[in-house]
């Protein structure tokens, strides 16, 4: 039943579900909106049943190698699992600590990295950076397997600070050299190569005989540092708090400029960044606590539809609405291909900088892909989510007119940012669909209206 | 395979014999059948399915079967392949909810089945096997039941329903019949194997979730050899377990593979992976990884689809048949007596 209660309240819960996951149905929205907001935020951060998705059932049908199957698993998990935020945070860290398949072509390591992000991604930054620094996919991606005493490779030491924690202008070349020395000897076990019997796992390996044992100067500290010491110093830097919190704001609240501009362009909401960094320092960089601050803030509640959906978010949100991925069935790779065609090949970002986000997701080609995907996904009244929307409308107490049918469709698709101009266009369109036989052809009319709603500019935003 | 069942066996060994296939040639081998001394290996992953034909010497004879969903003969989510005695290849397809029959050369013969829960309908049909009169037993997974059909696709009977009690199923997968047409069913979700007489009488159950001998973690494919020993692909425990006809645990196969001929040929022409192999332990490479389909040839060779390692491992069952006079009569209790 459609709840005619406070639209503003429902929209705030709906907003939270979009940002901490990929949205929810109107029935779920009615249910969760009965829970006090802060208590619901607690539930999102620490759900009672986080592992409700049947992984065995997925493995029964999709147990084979390849990064795209993992992306399919991600879709199933975020749509059907009990802990959407855990899936969201794995992609958040993947975007920042971007590691790509094209260099190693070793899916096991990449998939293990994403599983590591799921496992520790909501813990504290020190744990996250330590896990990252011991991750075989990352060690190979940034050449730390070649970082040995006497022949240091500075790639990982540099990117750890520039792209993964502090941002440029917050450290010196000398800090880079010393960070690199601290990570000498951090490598991974040699896996059995791919042919003829497939991939095997690789694990972190510390080779003490290749580690530089000299005293090092790093960010004003002196000592015989190893990698863990360097990470400990990094996570206590104010620059790190600012950098990570801006990333969090960019991902969960509002699109910021691209990262390379951050040292010259101020954050869109400096007060919000301060709230987040205060939380960072108070919690020792605990991501879950930072997100608690974020989701409960007033500026978050006012940030509805200020984030342009990434391809993965757009596909997952659309499938959540259509209900077409509630059961395991053939075709999952078609959805992964759709994400890729929109410019985001998960586990295979273009560079170590990851993907450029916000409006840079959109160009003539990718917009076409986004609109075509969403429209084609909403094509069938028998898809469970669409069937539910139609049933909600049929059981509505309101008289069905062209105008309130549009309002109902907008509400049920959860796209309350539809502008009055778009709404007028929808009204004109609806009159052309079935004329006076609206009730007679309700299913068809609803389908067509939903298809137009998901093709609007507004639908591109979350 | 027809071999008369002796009174008893001297089980002299079950050594590893050889492996067939490699990545690219036999991608994710799921089920295996043998006809006219050719080995048919069903290879399935999302977005790909075919049946690779190899000789015993690992020579590639090409493929039959095409991936897709547009035509009757296409394979979408093929699960199991079984040859009947005439050389017709029966294929269960979980994605199309059908049984598809191809000739040994890949020519489409017929198919039947649509999605549903009525007689003659399927919801993700998986394991298949034959009864002694040539009828087909089908594990109808999401309908949690077993169905029987004539070879022409006419419905004969069904049994089972969703549940965890005796005779109930929760997403059954493998099926196999023994020399008396008793039927084994691997009940995937409940991690047990149930045995039924042909007339549906529940006989016994083996296993529960675990890693000890006789326990399972997602049992999938089943096979019964001419001596009525049962083999279970204990997939997520990465092993195949062997039981006698009374359900007593006998042995397990965890993998002891050497490189296949095709694998050796590949490595001999690729210097870089050859070097990488010198930099690591190869112990793990001999092990089974997520084994699936099983079958025997006429020489008592057990073929195991080593699903995650892109090959088929072959083991040779070595036995000496015993007459009643060769072995003492059954005794009631264990004994420490030495003779």
C-alpha cells in the first residue's frame, strides 16, 4: 500500500537507502521509515543478518574464474544481500585503490582484493592500508615485488601517499624514498601460472633479507621503519583525514571535482569535511564511525540527487527497481557488460587513479548506453519489481488520472527529483499513450511512463 | 558398462592413471561421457558451453554442441551428459529447463521439457542417469523432486518433495542407479546422499555437512560402478568419496594429477610460465579443485571432472573378483584375530 505520510520523511529514508545501497522498494521504504532515523542508520552500519545472500546458491551456478563473474556476484549481493553498505564500500575502496586486471591478468588476486575490501572496508584506515599493502594484486600493480634493498622501487611508496592517503603537496621526495625503503621486501608468493590448469592463489610474503634495515626519516619521524610504521605515521596526518574524508564525501554525498584538482579547488562543503575529519580523529580513522556522522548529518539529508550514479550504481539501482535479479538465472554477464559499456569495467579501471566520476561518467556514448539500458530493463510487466509497482497503483485509493498516475509512478520509482518541466512533458506523453482508455491499458501505460522516467536526466542522479 | 558383479572383491588399489585436457581445451569440465572409445567432456561456464571430444591420448577431436538459447539444440546451462546404449547423448539443461538429445556427432535429435512444476515440466533439471530398461531419471532441482521418463520423453513417475525428512529433498543434484535399479540422490542443500529402491522405498542416507570421511560440503555428481560402489563428488571439500552399496565409506580421491599431454605440449612451447613454475611449489597442482562429473569406462577407469583445474583426472580401479569360496562368510563383529 502506498504510504501517503510525510513525503519529506520518506524521501530522506529513500535517499539513505540509495547512498548506503542501491535503493529500496516502496514496501521496504514504508517498513524502514517506521524506525527512528538514527536507529536505522545504526542498522545499516551493523545489520543483524549481514550474510543473508545465499553464496552457495550463487556458486552452484556461477562457480568459475574471471573478474566479470565477481562483478555479477557484486550485483547479486548488493541487490539481495543483507549488508548493501559492505558491497558499496568495497567499490568505494576499489575506486580509490584502483588495481586493474589488464596488468596481471590474474583474477584470483583481484577478486581477493575486493573480498578484502568487503572484510575490512568499514574498519579503521590503518587496518585498511595495512591490508592493502600486503595485497598481492596491489603489490604487483605498483611493482613492490621489485622493491628490494639496494634497488628500491618507489612506485608503491609514492602512490600510497599521493593517491591512497594524503594527496600531493603533503610530503617530500625524501618521504617517498624513505617510504619505499620501509616497504622493501614486501612481496607475494609465486602462484602456479595460469596454464595449463588455471589460476592459483598468491599470498603476502615478507622477505626480510630484501628489507632495508637502515634508519629512515619519514614525515618528521626517524627510526628503522618497516611498512607498518610508515602506515601508522600516515594515518595520523591531518592531510590523510582531509583526503579520505573528501573521498567519502564525494562518494556518499555530493560529486566533487576530480581528485587531481583537490589541491587547488576547495571542497564544496568545508563544514561537512570538518565534521567528517573530526569524526576521523575522534575514532582513530574508523570508517563506520565516519559514515555514522555522515548519514546522520543535516547536510547529508539535504544532498538528495546531488550524486551522479556511477555505471555500477545505475545498473544495480535499475535492477533493484525492476526486481529482475532476485533469483539466480542465466545472463548475469549481460549486466556486467552493460556496466562496462557505460565506462566502468569493474576490477579493470583505466589507470591507478581509478575512474573519473561525477559528470565525467557522461558522454554521448555512455549516456546512450545508460538510457537504453534503463529503458530496456523496464520493459516487462512480469518482472517482479515492475509487477509490484503496477499492483501498488491498482490498489491505490486515489482515482487514476493521467496526472496522479505520473505522480504515483515517480514516487514508486523513487525519483522525487523529477522537475515540473519534466512532469509536464510526462503528462503530455501520457495523454498520447492511451487517450481515454487509461484504466483499460493500465499495465502498458505504467510501463511506458516508467520507461520515460528512467530515461530522464533526473534518473541519472542518486 | 556391463560387468557382472562378483560375489566379493579383493580391492587391490585405485591408482591415478593420467589426466586429459587443459585450460582453453576443456574449460570448466562439468560432466563426462564415453562412447566408442572417445571421451566427451561437457565444458560449461556462464556465457559458454560446449562438449569437447578427446581420445584417450588427449588428442583433440573437436567439439559438438553450441552455446545459446535461440534454438532447440543450443546449450545454455547444460549440467550433465549421459550416453544411452545406442550412442544418443542425453543432456540436462538447467537454463532451458529441458532434456536435449544429440547424436554422438552432435546432430540434434530431440528435446523436451518446459519450465514448470507439473508432470513433464522442470525447474532447473540437473543430474540424469538411466535405469536398466533405458528410462531416464532426472533430478528436478528447484521442484525438489526426482522424475522418470521414457527415452522418448514420456513422463513415467515422480517422487519427493521439498523438505529435510527422509525422502524429501532440498535442491537435489546428482542421481545414479545401481545394478538393482536402486536410486541414489545427492541432496545438495542438506549435504546428504539418499538411497531409494526403484519402488521409492527410502533405504538409507549418508552424510551431513562436514569434512570428515562420509561427510559432505555440497555433494554434486554421483556415479555407481559395476560392483555397486558409489562415488560422490564432494565438491566444496575438493574430493570424491567412495562408498560401498551399504553406504560404508571406503576411500577418497583428493587428486594426484600429473600434467596432461596437452598441458605438457603447451608448456614446452612457452618459456615464461616454465620459469615461473620453477619458482614455486607445484604440490597444489595435483589436487582436485571443485570436482564435478564422474563416469566409468569399460575398463573400470574412473573419470573425474576436475572442474576448477580444467582437466579430467583418471583413476584405475584394480580389483580381483572373488568367488564365495575365496572369502570367509560374513562375521557379525569386528575382530582382532590374526591368521
